[in-house]
């Protein structure tokens, strides 16, 4: 493996979710040139979970012809700022797991960690459906539900790096108990995990009524955020949303129209993510670029 030059080197991108873990090599122009994935272990042993992750990370590093200059990670949350420790709600084996330092020790590269939905927001703004937009919400509707918010051209972090957790907006006040400890959260009602629990079947096998209800609840949550933050665009990705397709998006848009009464929010749109299955890795690469020195002009928050 040869060392790369700044500004032309690829980055190592890592996506960590409740169902799968994936690693890839991503070029500075956003192309994925290699990738490997594995199932996220259901184990409560933190080392078993990390061992599975290390396997896919090592696989792509060993095949890389040019050494990546940095590593970017999108991981389910919540987490401490910068991913110093992570406690993903859908990965029971990791509670305050020191992900950033463990990965840095493994790959011997600078490592930047952020919430996976915030990573998607960066990726969609860089190479996806939010290109050219300074204000938007990006959502992942998959095993869980997360979000990232870009306002005035800047990704919102919050005091602990956890801004954008739209999955824990309450959409059914007397609804199901949520793993976060609340009740009626969007994630407890419309995530793949929730749908499987309610129907007794994998979320991908849900009938039309369930698919439309999922879209309706996502539209309800988007309406609240759009009215709060004056956003005109919500980009929605993830295996559940994209897998449900028109039934989901039609219901989401109908509910958004019904709930957005304020004039400035009436033009808010919900659109499918533009990166498809590549979104998590492109987003993770964007995390590395955001925190590094070789940042493409299209990703600079100051616009210069």
C-alpha cells in the first residue's frame, strides 16, 4: 500500500448500524472504490461487536492500493462529542464504548466519528439530493430512525454532538414505549425494529397499511421540525423508507401538507435520498473530510 498525497488521497469510511456494519474506501470526489460488510452481532459482549467491525475494516485496508489519509465513521447514537464513547440504542453490546480510540489504534489513522444520520446529512449535501441547499433535514428510516440538520449551510452539532435526533420526536403521545425511555417516539412507532415487533414479521414484509402509516408518522415529525427551524427540504433515506417507496413517500407528503399550517412551511418538500445504498459510506467519508484538512470546496461550511 503506497502513501497518498494530501488532497488526492482516499479516506476510509465506516458505517455502524444496528443491522449491519460496513467499511469502504472513498475517493475525494465521493466514489466508493471498495467495500465490505457484515451483520452487526446481537451479542452484549462489546469485544464481539468490535471484532466484527475490525474484520471488515481490516479487509478493505488490506486491499487498498493507496493508503487512506483519514478515517470517517457514522455510528448510531447517542454518543459523546466526537465519538469518544458511543452508546447506540440498537447495539446493546456498546454502552460508553470508546469507539474513536479503539478504531484509531486499529487503523493507525486520524479518526473522526459522528452520528450516522448527521453523516448522511453531510453526504446528501455533498453528493446527493440536498446539493445546493443551505437548509435541510436528512433522515435515516431503517432499523432505527435518526436525523441530521443543516441550517445556514452548517451541520448542527449541539452541546454533545447529538443534534438532530428526530427519531425521538413524539408522534403518538400514548404510543409504544421507546428504548430511549420515552413513549410514542417516532422510532418506537415507525422504525424497522418497531414495525417488526408490532407485525411479527420483518419490516420488509409489511403490508400497504403499515407502509402508509410509517410514512404518515415520518411526515408528522418532519412537519414539526420544518415549522421549528424554517426548513424547506427533508431528504429521507434508509432501508425502510426507500424500500417502501411511493406508498411511504405519498403518505409522508400528505401528512406534511396537513400539518404545516404556517405559510413559510407550506412549501417544505420530502424527497428520497439521492445516494441510495451508498449514502452511509459517502456520509462517513464526509465526516472525515469535515474534520480534516483536505476538504473539497463543495463541503466547506464557510462556502469559500
